[in-house]
C-alpha cells in the first residue's frame, strides 16, 4: 500500500491511562474521498483513537500525518481549524442559538464591534440551500429534530472546510428515512473529496456506505479491508479473540426454582423483554453498549420508569416504582456508574455499607451503632475490602475496593435478586477474580444473579445462561452447555450482538 | 507513600492534615479565647461567659437547624421571616389564652408547616432551595404583617418573659438550657438515627442515595421541617427577650446561622457536617461579637470580620474537597 496518498495517517499510536493500555501501536490510513468504517467491540479503542486525533488526548507514542505533514491538535477547536471535525454521538447543540449562529459560532461576521447578523444569515442560507436543507437560518436549534441538528453539525463541519469528518454512531437515533438522507449527504461529501471516518455497530450500514474498514480489538489494530470482497463472518472473526486473561472460577451449583421473572418489559431504550432467573443461577446479559441491557435493569430496579410489562418475584406479581420498593422486596443493583450511583464518596465505608440496611439496625428510634460496626466489619472482611479502618472515607479507596464496598452493602441487605451491571469495570485483576469468586458463593447461597458485562470472555465464563441484546431487544439465548462444548463461540455471541439471527 | 506519612509530624496519633481537618476550627476558637482572656479582664468573668452564651442562644438554635438543611444539599433563607411570624403568632395567642405552652406549640406547628412547604417545593419539583426560600421569605414576612396588621404589641405575660431572661437556680439562663437541649437532640438526630444518615447520604450523593433505596423526598423535606421547628424555638426565645409581638424582627438572622454552620465545618457541597463543629462555629461568632464589644471595636467591624471568617472557612472547605478529588 506504500506510495498511495493518504489524507490522514496514524502510525504506532499508543495511549495508556494509569495502568490500562487503551491503545497499543495502533494505525489508521485514510484516503481522501473515502468513507472508512471503524469496527470493534466495546472498549476496543475506537473512541480513544478518535480523541487522540481531535486533540482531546495526547498519544504517548506514535505519529499522525495529515495531508502529508505532521499533525497534532491542541483540542477540538484546533482540530477544526486544521480541517478535522467530529460529529459526536450525543449532540449537544446550544439550544438557544439559531442555525446561523450555531454554524458560525466563534467565526461571527462583525461590522465594527457589532455582530453582522444579516450577513451571517445570508451566508447560512446559501450553505443550507447547497445541502437541500429546508429551514430558515433563524430557526432555533431546539426546534430542530435530532436528525436536523446532526445535519447542522455536518454543515458546520463542511463550512469550516473540514477535510476529514469523524462520525460517531451517526444513525443511532435516526429513522430509516433520515438515515437515507444522511447517506445521500455522505455521498455528496465524498464527491467533494472529504474523507469520513464512520464509527458504527450496524453491519448493514457499513456494507452500504463504506469503502474500507479497519478493525480494532482490545486496543490493538487487527487490520484493514476493502469493503469489496469482505464478508460479515470475516469481520466478526477479526473482532473477537480478546485474550482470556484469567480463568473464571465459575462453580456449578444447584439451580433451584424460578425466582424472578419478567414479561414484555418496555421502556426507554428497550422493548418487549422477557426472561426468568432461577435461584442459584447467574444470568448473563451481553450486548453492545446502548443495546438496552443497563436500561432494562435500571427500570426493573425502579431508577427509570417502565412503560409496560409485568414482573414476578417468587411467583407473586410485583410493582416497583422506585428503588426503595425494589430494596424492600429484596432486589439489589450494583450500578455500572459507581461514582454517581454507587457511593457517597465523602462518607465512610461504614456509612456507605449500612445505608440500605439501616432499618435492620434500629433499636427503637436510635441506630444500634455497636451492632452496625460489628456487622460492617464482618461483611467487609468477608468481601476482603482493603482499608485501614471502616471509618475511612470511600474516596480514599482504589477502584476495586470501592466496588467491594458497593457489593458489601448489597450483600448485607441479603437480597433475593442481585443485579450486577459491569461489576468488574475499572477493577484490577486481583479484585476482579475475587469478585467472580464471590458471585459464585452468593449464587450457591440461593441468590439469583443477573450480570451485565461488556467483556465477552467474562460474561461467557461466568454465566449459567446468556441472553444477548441487540438494539433494545433480546436476540437469542445461549446455555452454559453450548458455551462449554464449543458450540457457542465468541464469534457466535458477537454475531448475535450485531443482530444476526 | 508510607515513608512520607511517617515523615510527617504526628499530632495525637494523627498526621497533621487529618488533625487540622478534625480540630483546626477548635484550635481557632481556643486561640481567640486565649487572646481575649489576656486582652480583656472582663472577658474572663463568669458573668461574661453567661452573657456570651445567652447572646448566641437564638443564633445557635437556628444554626442547629440550618446544619441539617445545608448538609442535605439545601439552604433556607426564610428563617428570618419565620422568627417574625413566630413573634406575631405568640402575640395573637396571648390575646386568646394565657397559656405559654399553647403559644409555643402553635409557633412550632406553623413554622414546621412552612418548613414542610419549603421542603416539598424543593424536593418534589426540584426547584433551587435558594430561589424557593427567597420567595417564601417574602410570603412569610407578609403573612406576619397581615396577622398583626403591622402593629407591634408589648406582651403582658410575665411568665413568658422568664424564658428569655430567667435563670434556672438563679445562675443558668433558661435560654442556654434550651440551646443545650436542642444541641443534644440535634446530635442524636444527625449522628444516631436513620434520618441523620439519610441526610448525609442525600447531601453527599443524591443519585447514590436514591439507588440505595433512600426516600429522598422525605429526607430533604424533613430537613426543612426540622429547620422550621428550630426556628420556632429560636423565635420563642427572641420574642420573650424583646417582650413584644413584632412583625419586623429577625432580619439577617439567616446569615449568622449559615455563617456558624460554615465556620463549623459544614460543607456547602453537602454531606459533611458535625454537631460539635457547628457548636464551635456558634461559639466563635459569639466570641467575635462579645470580644469586639469588650475591646470597643465598632459593630461595623464585627460584621466585616464575620464575613471574612466565612470566606476563610469556605476556602478551607474547598481546599479539603479538592484534596478528595
């Protein structure tokens, strides 16, 4: 491939955060007028690389060449000036600005010290016409649909003479007609010689719109292919193969009766979800980020509203409208967002652990603090929380120990159903395997465990049964036998996550 | 890491930063007292100690309510108006009955009800505590004027005067006794009950509190109800002392209460406070007033000093919080 002209070339990019190597010697070669897909599982390193390109992160090693010259950006604004714009998945346009103001933000036309709104509006009108965009330049951003707001971002990028536009999951909230319109725009941009980096989990789209694809896995670059001649199977097999860096301590234990059952759950981000969990069973939920796994669990736990659907606990129908009721019924949830939903960081380990368990420690009106201390000591010893004292504030602990504190508080509540959303995220290897061991222990005590994990080996290694999510719906179920006898490989699971039947 | 910790000077088995965080403000109080003892012979007398405590009793009771509100992540600016309303209600109550208890209970119920309204507006509709209580402050002040038709009336009830001026056994003023009782109740509530734990959790991280099954609405609302109850008690002492039902009193009392909390280590970020700390905050403000009076420094400078002290305390709090992150 040497000798070909690339508009953007990244070579040997590495980036580490603390001890985690997010990117290892990664490359990317982008030609002008090309739509280039980036493909990879959650956490494969796609967004980290993009953030290196637009200057949000500084790579530890490696070089980026843009238009034949060495390139580095001090931040997104600098990147835009140099000709690289990124359209983020979650747009946050200034809602009170007009389209014209939004497009010419920081490049306003002025007459003397005053804004020249007339000129700006005129210029905007011309550009909008070029893109066949039928809204007045004075329309406010908050009155636009999501698709329109996204289009304004693209127009803004083009009007800044962007030569590379990065699109992060641009179709995730568009309907099919809007997607079609976006694709027409992308094809027009191609003709103008603009290169597009297209990040998406939707295979069909990648096959429809992209010319080439680069696959990432675990922070490494697997390879690039031209879209012509490549098959879905090949791409999926390139994505999997994340190293199994620990052997999972899954112990088979006696699986009892159905403990918790849901039917037809529908809410924001998921629809018509049905499943059941038995006592002593670990049910794994796998799927891409945003596929509706966490959303379902948040709704079950009462953090978000349910639109419809029914739930049964131990055969009795239950209704949960807030976490207070969920906890009272014996459902506990370890949230994926530990900082916001897990801990009060400026309070002590003791207070954090006993927070959901206070009613049990009351002696009349007062708390039985001696008993509280005793029980917290016991549970934190059982879960091997490493701290000088249970009076230490939670912020002083490492990620793994914080997670054990969160686990401790729910274990003390002795729940019937334990929901674990990414229980080992941001946790070191030692603590990770300890958490896995604990999960088996709890299951053996007759708890029903639901575990979400974005790490395929983890969720496959720990689950008795695996439920695969795809775009808000369940897309198949895999049993432990199928995993153990090799019928259900990582490829099979990932294919399901990507929507294959 | 460990070596560095060992190198640091240890004070009473704690390294210096932990020690200063826990007892720093107490040391400030001790230094102030030591200075005053040297500078003014009057300061050292038992009579002056009693006078300081009597002076801080109203503000102290208010601060012991405010500490709950701020710790749960709120603020209450309406307590000055509530003091006036209490005064007016007591006056009205004495028109119908001589019962002191009726007057007190009526005040407590009404102030608790307004506290509930404050809290419910804030917790239910997620409105800013600052804006809500800034508005209800006007409403409550107005209602006070409406009830008494704007007139100040001297109270004729002699027994009621004893609350503010009387002394138990001839040496311990009732107002100080009331402050101590409220402090003990506040201590038990904040440190020994579920309610107190929930206050800390809600102020520390509201989302985490919700996700732990805490009824955040009730926790926030009840913090304002407790504030209302404390305000009524403070109002009773104040009314007894001025011996009149007066609708224009209480202006600026919220500032002193907030100042006492903040000086005593209550974090405006929420989730951090102790009752002993608040008591020290109250004492420091008392010593500033009393000390500067004794040194014949004008009251204008007292106000300036208090303001500077609050800024200093907030900066200290931010400095500690920064370390955490």
